[in-house]
């Protein structure tokens, strides 16, 4: 039983923003995610802000199976992390559809 969606190698990322991005990426990749855990409510809030602010890059990473080129991480670590990713255009399209449906519902006063 795997408890976390983020691979262990991601904990080696020194930059907090890049690490949060990888956590968000892994969470979005998992259509069966059951819960989000953080020691503090601000951690969950920061995750949602990261998803909102980086939506296009997250979806692109899911579609291509590659991390953004401007990530400030070691090349060896990048290779390890990307070896655990694979292009998933179906999931990227599913996420875009969910976001589009949500935006449409919000526009209708829902």
C-alpha cells in the first residue's frame, strides 16, 4: 500500500517552490487520491495556490512526462524524477475538462 503519491526522490529537492510543484504534479496525476495531508492548514492552502498559479505548467508536465525546464534541480535528480513520470495526455485532457466544467459551473452561479 502506497501512502503518498510523491516519490521519495522528490524530498531531495532543495527549493521549496519546486518541491511543492512536484507534490502538486503527483497529486494531480493520481485520479484516486483520497486526501491531502499537511502539518498545518497553510500547507494545504499553499498547495492549492501552487496548482492555481502553475496550472498550465502542471498540465504540460502531465502531458509530456517532463518537469519544467526552468526547475533549479540537479540533473541526476531530474532524471530520477522524470523516470517515474510518463506522458499522460489522457489525464491532462481529463484535468482540463474538470477545470473547464468547474469554471462553467461557477459562471452560472453554482
